[in-house]
């Protein structure tokens, strides 16, 4: 059984930063102490570096099956591990969409052979698959994803009776993409009439507007309150929506939670001039005021989780006119170092980054033995050097699409090592693919 001893690390965990050693035996953390000696252990001297729990990304699109020219579970999980993301939860808008348990288990089978990080997959809601969804083993599946806005493909669920069925009957976490489809369609027609096919990208947040986001999010919250649903709203993009969420109760007791994505924290509508379609996301990146309000809601615990919505498309697909260029972009390799840049800017503490990227996803999804640096927990940990700058360039991007909205940016911090379930999966630029990640297990009943 392999043993690793991480020495002299600044350990960031459960609201504290303290110096210590961590002993990993096999898949698990065996001991945390100020000074550990262990024969036959591989020693990693982390003096001057920080040890964090691995990030858990609750929203990624890894494109397999059916869209593998953009990315696949193997390629995108490599990018995740290189970025310090040790577990991911992947969305159902693949081809075909993951509307059945047979299709869901096919994705789990692919991941068991190819994912370098730990994994779970959402089952997708359709207007006609409630009976199938209710067969879900909620201890083995992260949740149900409902597209309440037609961001991609044919996954829009817009029948109110159907939504009532999901919200009233599904016994576990429902994650929603909230944009009000009639509002978006109305706005689209207005701008199409004005510009034809050549709508400027700067109009994207007016088409996928604040009103469209709030109408849908507030409707989802009302449904959840009516039925006592465990609701998690993804990628909040407006200041107005932040008022929908509560910070007066502990996370463990919250029934309604929310997520912020790195791109809504990093970019605002002034960046369309230079980044163009490469920062076209749904929901849209909006104003500086929205950006600031989302960050504040993250700090005051109205928003609980930081994720990526990693959604790669090829450069050729992105280099297109407004209606032809797809929404989404690759972020999973750079989410942790992006948040560490905010730490360097004095905007957020290391403890809060760890809380929002590791502890809170583990708590709100009720993940078994992950998300914390604790004895007896899986050794999903990341060694980071806070003062080792590097620049994002095409030759160091691991996402299959080969580009990043961060290209040319110099990050202050760097991931040195990533352990996934005790396996040293990434070591200073070198990936060890000899062991694969594990299926996430949830402690719900």
C-alpha cells in the first residue's frame, strides 16, 4: 500500500491555516499532526506551500458521449486534475441527453475507465421522463438537472405541470439552469430585427437579460418553497437574484442554495470588446455591478459554492456570428488559480476559497468522506505554490478545445501536486494516469 508524507505544509482547512504534516496511506488520510515520521513513505516537502482539499466542481460539461470533438471525460478530467479539481459532477446535455438510467450508467462506465478525477453525473429532466427520474438511487447519483432555460440542445423543461411533478416528487437535490424562455425569445426577435445575423456580442446580456434570469430563478425558488424541494440554482449572474437567497441559517439546514461561476466573478460586460464570443456564456456575463454583487453574496454566504460550468467548444465554433457561436468555454484547469488571484488582490481569504470550492460542495451534496482534510477521509488534496507565477498559453492548456479565456494572463499561483483518492495524479506538470478516479457516493438516507 502506497504511503505519502506531506511535510511542513501550510494546511488550509475548516476555517484555519496551520503548519503541519499529513500522512496518506492507500486512498485515505491516516494522520494529521505537527510532526510525523513514517518509514517507507514518499516524502513531499511542502515548506512554503499550502495544502488545500481538492476542489469539487459541481457543474461541468465534458461532452461525452456524442460531442467528443469538443472534449471528453478523459481530456477534461486531465485538465481538472492539473487545476487542483479532484471531483466533478457532469451535466446531462450530451448526445443523446442523459434522460434514462441506461444512458446514465453508460457515462459512469466511461468514467470508470477514463476519468482521472472522481466523478458523478446528473440525470436530466425532460418533459416526459418523470417516472424514469424517480427510479434514481440518490446515494449514487449527484442530482437531477433541470434546464428551465434552453441553453443547449432539447433539454428545456417548460411545462409547469411537469415542473410541479419534479419539484414535488424528486426526493433529493434538483439543480437548475434558470432563464425565462419567453423573455429570451422576445429579446432575441428584437435584436434580430435590428441587426440580422450580426448581433454584436455586447448585446448578449440584453438578450439573456436580468429580467429573464430573475423571472426563472424566483419561479424556481417559489416552487421549491411550495414543495419543500432541495433546490440548488446554478451560475447566478445578476445582482437582483442574490436577494433570493438566505444567509441566516447554516448550510446543512438550507433547502435552497446557489452557485457562482468563476467567469461571472472574473469578467463583466466591458470584456466583450476584447474577448468577444470567447466569453459568451449562458447566463450571460453582465455588468460590473452584477459582478460585484455576486462576489459580495459569495462572501456573505447567500451564495454557497464556486464552480466553473466548464463547457468547451472548438475555436472554429466560437469564431462565428452571434447566433451561430455556441455559449460556454473551458475553465476547469484555471478555476482554483483564478480564485487564488482574487486572494492575492485581497478580495477573498484562502479559508473562504476552500470553503466555497471544497467544503460546501461536499456538505450540500452530502458527499461521503470528501471535501475536507480529515483523518479517515479520502486523500483528495492539492499542494499549491502561491508565489510561482505562470502564463496561460496554448501549449499548457489541457482542455481538448485548446483555448482558454485566460490566454495571456499571468496567474500568481500554481498547482504543484494533486492527489486523487491517495493517488499522486499530478506532480509539477506531469500526469500519472495509472489510476483512475472513483465514483462519488452520497450519504442521504
